[in-house]
C-alpha cells in the first residue's frame, strides 16, 4: 500500500508541476512610442522648382543714339521711374561730330559772305 501511496503522490506532484500555456496576443505587434519636449524656433521652408517668369509689363527700352555704354546705372530688379537715366553713353564721338558740324557751318557762312555782291 505504501507503494501505491508513493506512486499516487508522484503522479499528483508531477501533474502539479506543469505550467499552463500562455496565450499569445492576437493582432499586430505593439507600436514603439517616444516622447520629446516641444521647443519654439524658426526654420526656413524652401521649395525648389523649375519654371519661367513673364513680366506683367513689357517695357520698351532703347537709346536715342547708338554708341558705347560707359556706365550702367540701373540693374535687374531695380525699380526705375520714367525718364530716369539707366546708362551713360560715351559722348566723345558726338563731341567730335559736333565740332566738325560747327566748322562746316563756319565754312559755309564764310563762303556765303564772300559770294555776296558788295
């Protein structure tokens, strides 16, 4: 009988040793969540694009005479008013032409004065 008791005790103790199976949670794995402190600050937002620009006003710019530009007074993006000087043109050719014209006038006046009857 002691043997029977011993066998029953071993069976009872071996049955108590088994752990119940853990249930696996169903669904997706848990999401990792992180926390940070909010800070105030400035940041630059830019967007790189390709395109073309067309002016609303199409200004017509031209010189009254053709010659060499010595100095440019206006540049791209600068606001200018009507009549404002945009560039300086070399005046040496015009000065020489003016002197030549004045000399021709004096020659013609002298010629006219000498041909008048006295």
